[in-house]
């Protein structure tokens, strides 16, 4: 017992001792205090971010609406001339958190297709990637490996969790490689650009506002969530809670489902057994169809519902004619980072924070999206944004 | 009377290090064919880095498995420890010793709970530690909605600093491994773990307090999980409640059995475990360098583990035969 | 001489069956004391009481003049009594030194002092005159003799003044027995008392200073070795009236054709076995422990098959490589250790009694299944019902379940290995009559028993084994002296 | 006197404990919401509980013979994904694909069984390896997320039932399948095979010396577990459709259920009926949590504590074994 304790104490002492003397991959400057302040609390609700995201929904993004992955909301352009490179054989590295859900699988295919185009046109040489299987520690190692190899001319990171990857990303920035973050952020702004759709608050608010608008006061709403502790998902729920609190809707409960359809159907069935459920709020579309089926099987009227732009949900929505909304966490954002990498390597300006548009799909647009994606598998995302890529549609169909 | 002491156990351990060399060679060739160099500094650093986390967990796991027990809660303990560490430190260097103490105390207590329930209430360790894991998970999910706490930069060095190509965390892991080897060899409690796992009745008849020994193994296993949590905190710069989703416990068990420790206890050791950890790390690095699909990695890991245990089982079989009175050929 | 042990008026009963009544035993320092008697005479029980495995119902035990009472083997160890049982208390994965010091490792500054451990083991071994055993050798790779030495060294290092040895030569080869002789000589010189339980007269007369004879749980005599001859000793051990105990051969029992014939059978454990058993015949296999009795049973049943020679069943040559084949050929084996090998203890009486039928399609039939209940009843099984788990039954009733499970398959040949071990008198008598009935029904019966009187009282012919070979054959009703003469390797009297 | 002892013994017997527990949990549910016991909602509960109950039966065979099967969760997931990909919405393929699934389930069980028995790899390792292989292979095959879709006729078993039954409303097919599997399992345990399986888990050596093919029986147990995972996969897929997470972590839930049913890890003890009741207890517990509106995050903790407590209670008479040798003279 004592052994381990001594060893651990020795470890700490060793760490202190070596902190100045040895090579280190960690950032040597003091951590950014303001960033940690906002994230180290237990609560996920940050009023300023919430307000900002809600406002961003109404701002017209810059750029061509036909290529939403290149649009940006209120960009602050930064100069990247320092990273400019000659020739088109730059090696781009990508540390992926995982491809453990259909949203990521779809996006990953889109990214690979985009890479193929850029390689074809000679803007990118080699493209390397690693997959951390949702393990933060693994991803830190992956990032370190890319940095240590010294081969990467640009490093794209899709972090597994926000706060935990901060030190590793800071270390990567310090190595001098241009770093591009997308999807979830990290608590540092050292990256050249951080690409993301408006965000979780906007997603959750879109959905909650829709329910508030469509349901009579006093109606009941059940919230279905995937996992606790994941920031983008927690933000969605935090925004919804905020909006529901100001409404006259009754929230029956919020349940974690793991995104497992069987679990979702179970839970919804149980709630229906105990009383009416008028609305369903979901923090992601996985398994949304199972929730609808629970109403069918229980013989209950369809609820007013918010899911996601996952095709199985949208098809069910079309089929049943229910009142619904498909909030979007823009899947096309997977194209942007590689394009951003070529821009940076060409010395072109990019937005420091590249906020992509994030518009929910309403009933009016629904049929049009379903038509375009008619041959796509059911776990595909309507706003995947890859229709103009050469691999379309085969690459997304036979994955 | 000056023969080397662990000569008898060298057989299996040597085999595992041979296997490690084989995996390195095969990986090296595969990477070379692909046009890379597995033994480039960056790749070596990567391999070594990958050993540390699983290493800590697997060392503790070796102790409980030697006692014919199991701990499925280490992933949860590590996640909780990362939070205890980060929230106690709260960005202050001065709090680091306190945080380390708190982590070792909490993780040791979790281990003690596992050990006590298993040893004194007669609950199968599979169930005990599965239950403990669920309890910790419930606490984490309820208490922490995400990363919390702040690890001072100084302590982050534990996760990021290197001495030459060797990360400090790996050095510490190897030091803990050495300490565990020493513990098993040189302390009575450690030595008795082999007896408890080998034959609990013989151990009891020899005057060994078997319950206490098992308890000690679980406490130490909890504490190494605590150290793993410290490493996570130092690498994350914060504590992460969701770290348990990575199923570190299964990796640790895989490394232990790959390292030649018998799942039924009484045989094996930490030296083999370190090699088992290293084999998994080499495979990870090779797969990364070769850009192999992450799912293929799962398949190969599964196959490697089964194959390794099958080979050990084959070696074990020869030992059980009775001694012949009339050896074939000698008799009329 | 100093008296190290004094046991007085020891009584012990199991489940109401008296096993020891008013037994006395005294031993002096440095004395090698033989405890003899037939199986069931109570010597093992007496030894286990001394070792703290069992607790006496009545009587006193004094060690070195101090009254003691043990409820756990560890207490006996602390009081200086060590035991070397037949099943070793060693860990095969550890070294000799580690085993010798297990639980009492020498420490220096709180840590195990391996040097001291090895040195003191080496010292103990040297003291015992053993020079070919390294303290650092792995016990799992040692010969049986060396394992035994390790046990004895362990006992000595515990500071034992008294070592009990239960049939220490049973598993030893001749050369190894020599080693043990020397070892015991050394112990005597050191002043350690040895309680020596054995069947082998030669050893007893070679080694022991005094002999205590038990019979039927009572003390017969305790004499100095010099004052008694082997023949007198055997006479003191035996002498129960056979006719009174064993049912007579049933009328109408006919000895028919040869059902089992072994010619030149041999494997790693036995050699040159020629044996035949005819229908209706009871053949006894006698011999000391480790002489190959059980090994022949295991070979016939395909557990450790013969690698040489031939086996014929009902005139047909057959290679029996697995128990299934033996069962298919109509052979049954009531194993020696019913708990480890015969019964699934947590299952019901019915499940156990059906086990052979359930397991073998070749012997399974509705008719036989229907007979199972009747079989159990005919064996006078006492149980709360066929649903009762067998772990709750007494030893005798458990054995009846084992016998029933084999009889259910209606075998032509039945091998009974120590069928009466550890069961009460009533159950024994029942089993004796069952054996007779089986013979009358035309089965070939091969009976193995270390209790000579059983073999003599029941068998039509007695085959005596010595060191894995057949030493001689005697007709049923031969005297125990005759059997012992062959069994101890002295040849016919 | 003996009668009282008998009753006491029976009530504290681990197998009976689970039924007492079941009644207690149901009583709790009833107290929270009496409406739960109305026909339709009870049927809905049983429909949703059926897959776990069936898995428990399959796992029971493996555990009672002295092994573990950790691969069932991954196998359930694999089966659903295989079904979706191969059927791809075509009604005509439903039956052939189901046959393929059954063969696949048998195959996985066979491989588990053969590696465990012939290669002497502990089942914990074998099936842990199989878990990894299945998890990885199925995602390799589908590119990470399930593709295709299930046909309506495939979904009938898990979703539909006999409609318009008085009082009960719908009698789900899943319930009937569960009853059939349950009855089949109970009957199977009464056959020669069942008895041999039990004996093999209790005392391998005694069973082998009685002529039992212990290895074969154990391998068949793995095959049965594979089959139960296949049926569970058909029901879960039918119940809720395809999602990427199907089956995740089911292996631990089902082993917990079986152990809660008084089946002892290590083999030879416990009844299949109690194992299935254990699965019902788990499902009922989840329902109770839901009725109590227990915070979702806290549920694992309560679940863990109940499991440890239940098993400790069942084990209390087995602890402190008398250190002395047998009680019989020898």
C-alpha cells in the first residue's frame, strides 16, 4: 500500500523536478484563466454564449448560400500568411474522435470525398487520419503522434470532449503547425480556426421554441437525451430548459437513452402508460423513429416532435404527417476543415471562429430534402452537403 | 545455493517478451513495407505514451487476478479519481500533494470496498466490481455534468513531459511496475497473493490471512486506478466524468492475460503484464501508422487475446500429468 | 526420555457411529512410533484429531505436559504438531523455500528475507541429509518424494516436535523410500518424534521404535518393536470373525464364462497385468496403497487406458480409451472418491442416480429409467425424497446413490473401488449383500478394498498387487497373513 | 418442526429470493401507479422485457455449465445490423435472412464453445475476445453505422401481436415467443441434456466419469446462448428498429439478471425459471425507477447497490466455509 503511495508521490515530485529541465509537449505558458472559468463549473449554462447563439440564428451568413459549408457568420478574418506553403503536396493530418455514431460516419465519408477532390486538384498531398474510438486519452496520444512525427503541414482535430483535449491542442499549436478544430471546441483559441455550426444552445432552442409555439399551454413534453456529460448535448438541453422554464409547458421528465432505439421505445411507452405525452424533445435524432412508434403501438395520437435531420426520422415524419421539426447540427461542417486547411496553406485568410449556418428543416423544406436524398440509407443526414462531390451518391450508399 | 530466484517463472515471461519482440519485428516490417519507420522517434514516443495509462490499470489488475479475483470497476475509479484530482487541485500548485493524497485515499477506499465485499461477504468479484462500477457511474453522472476542476500546468507535466523519447508517465508506470514486482517478491502480503490465488485452502492452512491478502490486492488495484486517474487529469488538464466510457477495465484485463497471468490466479506477474501492455501499445501504434480502420483493430485485438491464452493453456496442460512408475520403454 | 505426547481416553464418533473409543497414545522425544491397524481401525481419525482437523468428543491431549485442545490445524501447528498428509499441502507454482516458509516468511526490516529463507531451507535440507534438492526449485516440477521432503522440511521449519506422517511411502518408488528412511533417521537424531501411519510391515519394523495397534477403534496394544514379530503384529491387527460380518455366497450363484480378460496390460503405472473375471465371480484386488489397484480400475474404465496388452469383454477384444466406451461395453466403475468423482453434490438424488443413463444414449432406455426409483429403494436409501440434494446425505447414503447410478445402466462388469470407504456399518452391510446379489445375477465383480477383510470375506479369488505388478493370487477366504505376504513383497508364506 | 425448517429454507433459498424480489418490485410499481397492472400496459411491459428474458435463458445454459458468455450483447447488435443490411427493406428476403441470422448465431456459439472447450481458453477471455471481434467486424462491414432497413414482416415479431383481445388489448408475439422459449428451456433442462449440463457445471469430473460428453454439452450451451441472442436480436430489431447502439452493454445486464435469479457463477446451481425471473426483476426495477421519477443519472448507482446486496444476501450461507476437512471419517 505504502509502495504505491510513495511511487505516486515520487511521480509528482519527479514531474515538478523535470518541469523546467526537460523537453515537454505541454504548453509552458499559464493556462488561459478565463477559458477554464467558464467550463470548470458543473453547470452547462452560460448566459452570454446562449444569447450569442440565439442571436446568430438570425444573422445572414457571409458567402454563397449554395455552399453553406463555406459560409460564415460574422467572421473575423485572420491572416495565415505565416503558414503559406509552396507546391501542392502538403500533408494534412486529421485526428478524429471516433466514427461511433451515424452522424460522424456520414460526416467522415463527406470529408474523405472532399479530400479526394482536393488531392485530385493538387491542393493536398497526403491525408493521414487517426481514430481515437471516443477515448480522450487515446486522442491526446494521436495528436501527440502527429505532432511528433513532424510530417503534418496542417492538423485538423475533431475533439472527443471539449475541456479534456485543451492541453494537447495547446501543445500542438505551439509546435507551429496550423491547427484546425471543428465540431466540438476546446478551451483555447490557439487554433488558427475553429469551425462549428452555431451550436448546441441554438439546436436546443430551435427545438424547444418549436414545441412552445406548436403546443397549447399546459401540454406535456418528454425530453429524450443520449448521454450525460457531453458538452454539445448538455448545451442543447440547457437551452431547452431555459426556454421551457419561461413557457407553460409541463416537462414530464428528461431521460437518458444511450441513443438505443429499444431503450427509447421502452421509456416512451412507459410514459404513455402513465398519461398523455403531447410533445417530444430530443437532443439528437438517433432512435427518433422508435419514439414515434411507441405512440403508434400505444394507440396514442402523434406528438408534436423535434428530432434531427436524420433521414429515418424525416421519412417517418413525412409518412405520418405529424407536426415536427428537424433541428440541424450541420453535418456539412465535415467539408469545411479540409478546405480551410488548403486555404491556410495557401496563405488565404480564414475566420478565426468559423461559424457555419445551422438552420432547422421545417415541414416546408422537408419533402425537397427527402427527394434529393431518396436513395440514401435511413441513418443518413439530410444536410450532409456532399451532393456536388464526385462520389455522390455511391460513397454514402455503400459505405 | 545462489541460484536465481525467479528462474522457474522465467519460462512464460520470456515467452511473452519474445512475443513482444516478434510483434515489434512484424510491425516494423509491415510499416517498412508501407514506406515508414516504426522505430522513428515519433513512433517510439507514441508507443511508450500509449503504455502508461493501461499500464497503471493493468499492474493493479495483475494483483487482483493473481488472487483469483477481478476488478471491473477500475475504469470508473479512474474517472472519479481524475475528478477528485482536478477539483482538489483547482488550478493551485500548492494543492497538488493534497490532491494526490485525496485520490489515493478515495481510490484505495473503493478498492477496500470491493475487497471486503468479495472476501468477507462471499460475493463473486465479477458481481461486486460490476456493482461498484455502476454505483460510481451513478455518482459521476449525477454529480458531474462534464469535465470539472482545473489541473495546474505544473502537474500537467506528468502527462506531457518526456525525458529523451521516454514520457515521464511511462517512467512512473515502469517505476510502479518495479515497485509491484518488488512488492510481490519482498513483502509477505505480496508473496501471499500467489498462495491465495494458487490454492486458498493451502494458504489458509499455512496460516495466511487470506481475506486480508485479497483485501490488500483490491486496495492496491484501486490505488493504481487512482494513479491512472491522476494521469488522466494531468493529460486532460481537468477531470472527466465520462472517461469510464472507454472501457479501460477490459483493456487492462486483456493486457494482464496477454502477459501470461492466469485468470484463475496464482501464476503470473507484473513483468509479463508490462509486456502485455507493450504488445497492445505496439499494435495500436502500428495500426495508426498503417492507417488501418479502427474497427479492424478491435477484431485483431480480440483474436490476439484468444490466441495468446490458448497458447498459454497448451503450455499449462503438460504440467498436470502424474509421474509414471513404468515409463514407456523402460518396462518389460 | 521426555514424553512429548500423551493422548488419553480419546473418543470420537461420526454421525453417531463410534470410530474411536477410549484410545490412549503416548510418544517420547525422538521416538518413531508406528500407528497400525486395518483401514477403518481409526488410525487416520486419531491422527487427524492430533493434527487439529477433527476435535475429539472426549479425552485429553497433552503436549510436553501441557493440556491442549485443537479446533483448527493451525493451532496444532503452533503447538508443534505438523502433519504430512497424503494429499500435499503445497503450492506447485512456488519454490521449495517459498513453500517451506509459506505464511511464516523470515523478515528483515519488515521485508521478506529471501536470502534467509533460502539459507534456512538449505540448512534444514542439509540437516535432513538431502543434498539433491535445491531450495529454489519449483515444487510443481519435483518428484513425489521431493515434494514429500518439502512437506517434511516445512513441518520442521515450523518448529515441530512431532510430525505425523500418513502412509508416506504410498506414492514412492523404492529408491525414494530409501531416502525417506534416512530422513526419518535424521529426525530421530534431532529429537523429533514421528507418528508413522503405515500398512507396510517391513517399514514399520525397519523404522519404528514402538508400535501402537488399533482395531475397530479400540487400543489393542502398544509395544516396543523389539518385543514383537511381524506375524504377532498381524495377528493383533486382524482377527475379526469373517463369517459373522459378510453375507454368504447366495445360492444359485453360478460362475459362467469370462466377461473381462486382461492380457499383459500395462501403462505408466502398472505392468504385466493378466487378469480375468468371470460372470458371477467376485475377484478381489488387494495390495497396499499405491500398489496399482486404482490404476487397474482406471485403465479398465478408460480413464488412463492400458498402453500395452489387450482387454477382452465377453470374448471381444476392445480398446477402451474413454469412460464412454467402457460404459458402452457394459462396464461400471464405482470410484474411490465419491465426492470428487462420483457425485454432483448440489444435484438431487434422482439426478445423480440417473446420471449414467442420461449421459449415455447407448444405455439409456425408458425401462431402465423407470427402474431407478426401485433401485434406490432396494438399496435402502434413506433420504427425504428423491428431490433432496445429495450433499445433505450421509456418506453411506451417498455411496448408495453412486451404486444406484451404475446399476441403473445394467452393466455386465462392475468395478468397485473402495466402496465402503467412510461409510457407516449399516451401509457397509447393505453394500456387501448387494455385491453378493450382483454376482448371483451373473455380473463379473472386481472389488478393490484396502480393508483386507473385505476382500477376503467377499471375493472368490484374490489378486494381490505389489508395486504395479501382480504379486500372487489366492483363493477366497485366504488369511490376511497370506495376502499381506504378497502385498508387502515377501512372496508366499 | 422439519416443516418450519423446510419453509424457512425455501424462503431463503436463492432461487426463491428472486421471486420474492419480483413481488416486492411489482408491489412498489403498483404503489406508485396501480394502472400499470391494467392489461395493455402489462402487455407492453412484457413485450419490452421479452428480449432480456430470452437472453437470460440463453445465458443460463452457459453459466450453469460453468462458463460465461460476454459476447451476447455484441451478437445481438450484430444480428440486428446484419438483418437490416441483408434485408434492406425487401419483404421477400425476410425469411432467408432470418435463416442466415440463425446460422450466424449458431456459428458464433459454436466458435465460443470450441475455443473454450477444445483450446481450454477460459470462457471469460474467449467471449471477451468474441465481443471485440463482433463489435469491430460488424462495423467494418457496414462502414461504422448500420445500413439498410428492416422489412415490415421482420418487425412483426418484436412489434406486433394478437390484436383486440379482451382486457389485455394486444397479446404481443414477443410475449408468446418468450413463453415458448421459457417453456422450451424449462423442458430442455429436464431432458438428459439439461441434466448433464447441470452435472457438468456442478462436478465436471463426476459427469465425465459417468460417460457424459462434458465438452459437447458446454459447446451446445454456447450455441443455445448464440441462438437466444439471435431471437433477442429479432425481437429487439422488430420492437424498435435499427440503431447503431443496439445491444451495447446487454451482456452485463443479462449476467446480472441471471445471477440475481440465484444462479451461481461457476455452475451447477440455479434454475432457468429463476434466471428468467431475474431478468423480469431487472426490467421491473427499471420500470419502478421510472415510476418513482428517480433521476436518470442516479439509477445505475441504485441498480449496482441492489445487485451487490442481493448477491451478498444469497451468498451469506456459503461464506465462512468450515476450514476443517470432511465431516466423515476416512
